[in-house]
C-alpha cells in the first residue's frame, strides 16, 4: 500500500512539474514576443500595400544576403525578376521560378512595366472600381424619387430600379451612393 501511495505521489509531482514548466515557457515566449519591436519597413510596406505575401518563395541568392535586397518588397522583387531576364539573359520561366511567382504573373509584370514603368509594378485594386451600376442616369432616377416623395427606403428604391429600369442593385449600394451625394 505504501508503495502505491509513493508511486502516485511521484506521478503527481512529475505532472505538476511539467505543468508549471509549460506555463513558464508560455509566459516567457509571450514576454519575448511583446518585447520585439515591429519592423518599420514591414509596417510601411503593409500600409502602402506592396508587401510580398510570400517572401519565402523568393529563391534568388542576392535576396538572402540581407544587405540591399528585401524579399518582402514586392516591387523590388518584380523589378529584379524583370531585370534578371532582360539584363542577365535568364529565361522567363527560370526567373519566375527563382522569384517565386507564376509565369502569368511574370508576363503581367512585364507588360505593366513596359506600359507604365516602375509604377506599373504596384498591385492594382481588384474588383469593381466604383458603383458601376449606379451610373449618372440611375442616380438621377434615384434623386427624383427622393425629391418627389420624400425619404424613401433603399429597399423600395431597389425594387423600383428593378421594375422600371431592369437594374438589380443592392439596397446598401443605394444607401452608400446617397451618402456620397450628401457629402460636400
């Protein structure tokens, strides 16, 4: 009986020790993460929208030297990829693989650079660039309804647009367009 109690007490001691050790490791790692200063260049690249989403895919050796080249800078990666082909004579497929992008991405970057220069390498906004369904004549239709009857719910306006003009517009899009009109 004494041996069983001794074994159980030793097991509880070891489990308690392991639990406390795990807590201490968690606390020290949390403190270390909190003490790390954020990289100002990465913050700036994020803010400008030009941070490379996959810097680990860049295999070009000069990007791993840590001096001038930064795999996090998407514009620099694309420019060096194009330069590697046009100056160093590498094939387009090799350059795309070396810089961690697909061949269609290479061709898009090449075309954008030829057309717009360095600003062409900036990422473009995806999707619709504005309220494309709410053209000027649709907005005139909406304004006439608002002025004639008074405050009209966006859902009712969406229904009227659907029946009278054959345009399907979400009520929230109408609300946003009206709010844009009200701003000076």
